């Protein structure tokens, strides 16, 4: 197996604050990789660096062997990096279908002139896009609500829609920022099964930030632990569970649920 | 009554029939003395305002920016076409269409760098930049003696009702096609959440350029038509007051709605004429009507909604009310 995502000596400073310092992460293709760490450890900053929202101060990010650090966010997304957000970022006044269609539009190839003059390639592409997006919504249980406003969906469905939307990009790498945030134990268990299905069905590499240890330990092949912007441990769930530094920094001796 | 209106609105063949009827009427007005000159000028003005409104709606409504420079594009279109018709082209049937296309082209060309500026700035700051752009255009024209400087130009009267109608239809058709394509969805996504749009693979820069260039092209087209109807254009006709008028029509009709743009342009233009006998009081009554309208309909008459006629057949789902 080869590494799909390599992060080398990555540093991000906001003025005097060092959010990420000299961080290394390596994600193998096909793996499910967990990123855990206490609040403020720099996990979301790491995602924002990978997806181009922030530019690294130092270090390099390689996706499938190609350096993507400094690329604009849209370009990185089109290379095959999908993501969801910790605070859901759906287009709330657009319908469920439209949310997915906008992401799926990256697969449509026609020029502005073809669109303005409604040439044949445009019509065909548009028609296929609606069908493909409805099909994509099906396994998420959202096909029936396709024409509802995204903002009107219940919270859990909004989380699912964000994942569906990211998948419409046809990514190779999917970054999930706290997919189980705000969910109870039962819902988290369902989500674990669902993510497993998504990973296998779409043949993705998953990287997820999560606080629910149950989900992380069940789903992930490897785990990276961040603290104060630094990698303090990396390994299989068993290794992480036994690592004294992790217990000290993160679990703090408390029993997990 | 309401259900009748509803069934007419859902009738797919009604729009082509209306367009054909409108065009036939416009041609008839040309050949027979159906309308007096005054009414014809008012109708042409309505048409020009619809074009202005729909094109500005692309940037201000669909993309959610706030451009106050639309009169600047209008000025560019007006002067470019006036140069074409008064100085370069011999009188012929093609004088007006060529002038209009040239006017739109020049405006689109200038719209491009403005789009580049919109990469870095948004909201209020972009509004200031478009205001500066408007001032630059105005004072530039004032200082070019080739186009008469502050004294203005006197282009020939070429804009006819059929030509105006033709350009209104072209504008609405092209903008509607653009809006209901991946580019239109990208433009709307930028309005809602630029960060999310990026994560969804939207080519933000491409979409912004497209919105600005298309909007300024049709702004220029409207300016060109305006120049050939009024006998006279001068830089003062294209100041911030003109921009404000277009803004009022856009927000009156409703943002992100072509149907709204038509309604806004018609109501504003006609009211301005109907209230003429009131003299100075017109400028009291008209703003009052606008204030009342905004109180009862803060999103404008058709804000974020669209006439079903304008939705492409594949987009005709049951839409939720916003």
C-alpha cells in the first residue's frame, strides 16, 4: 500500500500562536485514519491546512505524491479531497438536491457558452446530473426529502447530507470533522456502521476527527494523536490505547464510556 | 382567480406564445400608428430597464454582491455604440445591432478586471470599489474630447421597439440559461457560503468572472440601446443616481429572480411616468411607495422566487416556499 496523504513537518502560526508545529501524519490509501486530541490541539486547523483554507507556514502536504500545499481550496477539492465541517456548512436555503448537485457539477463538462445557448451537451449533462444525484441520495435515506430545504432537515440528516455532498465530488480522500458531534450512543453506533459502509462502497480513504472514542477505536485502522499542534503518538487503536503519553495528555486517566 | 393565474403560470407553452405575440405587437407598432411617440419611448425605456435589472441581478441577487457601478457599464455601452453609429459605421440595417454588440463587448471587457478585484474583496468594500469604478468611467468620458467631453454626443435615433424587445428576450434567455446551469449554481453557492462552495469543488474565480462579465455585457447592451433612443447622451446621465435607480428596481422586484426583475422594472418605470402630473410631489410619493413595499415585502416582490415559466422543464420540481 502507498501513502495517499503525507504531511511533513507541517507548521502553522497565527501571529504568535503556533496552532500546528512540526506535525507529521501519513495516511495509507484505503485506510481509515483517526485524528484525536484534546480541544484546541489543532485538529481542525490541520483539516483546514489540508483543504487549502489556510496556507502552511512551513512544511509540505502531499496528496497522492503531489505537493498540494499553497493550492486554492477549490483546486484541492477537485483533485479528490472531500470534506465535511465541524459546524455543518450546508447551503441552508437551497434544497437537498441542489446541495448535492453543486458538488456533482465538478463532474459535468460544458463551457459557459454551451450553457448560455443551451447546446446539446449541456442538456444531456444536466439531465444526467439530476438522476445521478437522486441516486446518490438514496442510500442516505434522503431521496424522499430531495426537494426540501437543507436547513429544514433534522440535525442528523444534515450531517448525512454533508457526507453525501462530499461524496458527489467523487473524492479519493474524505475528511470528516467530528461526524458524530451531538449524537447519542445509539446514533453513534449507527453512524459507525454507516461510515464503514460508505468507506467500502465508495472505496475511500477516510480521515476523521472525533471525540467519541468508541467510534474511533471501532472504525479506525490507524490513529494519530495531536496535542498542542504536535503529533504525540501514531499507531493502531491497540497501541494508542496502551500508549502512556496519550493517556496522560488526552484521556487523562478518566474512564471512557 | 388565483387558481386561474396559477394554471396559466404553469402552462409551458404560454411563454413562447407571449414572446411571439409581444414581438408581433412590437413590429405592428413600428408599421402602424398604434402608439404615440411618448408611449413608445416609455415602452422602450421599460425594456432597457428590464435588461439593466436582470443583468445587475446576476451580481447583486444571485451572487449576493453589492455592485453600485452598473451605470458605469451602461455608460461604456452607450458611448462605445455611439462612436460606432456616429463616427465609424455608414447608415444601414446593421448599424444598431453592431453598435449594441460593440457596446456590450466593451463593457464586458472592462467588467473583467472588476471581477479580478472581487477575488480579494467582498461586501461593503467591493461596493466602494464599484463606486470608484463608476466615478472613473464618468470622469474619463468627461475628459475625452473625441466623444464630446462633458457636452456629450448626439447619436442617431435607431433603437426601435422590436429591437428593444429582441434584446430583452435575448438577455432574459441567456441569463436564465446561465442561472440554471452549473455556473449559476456555483454563483449561488458563493452567495450562500464561499468556504462551503470551495469545499464542494466550485471554481469560485471562474464563477465570479463569468457573473461580472455577463452582467457588464448586458449592462453595456442596455446602455447602447439607451444611447440610440435619446438623441443625446452625456456623462451626467450615468452617475450614481442612475445606478441607484437600477438598484431600486432590482430590490423592488426581488433578488435572485428574473420574473422579479421584469416586475420591478415595469412598476418603477411606469410609476415614474404615471406620477408625472404630481410634479415635485412625485419624488415624495414614489419613495413612500417603496418604503411601504419594503415594509410588507422585505425581500422584494419576487425575492428568491421565480416565475415557473422561467424554470427549465427539468428544474420544475415542487419547490418549497423560502
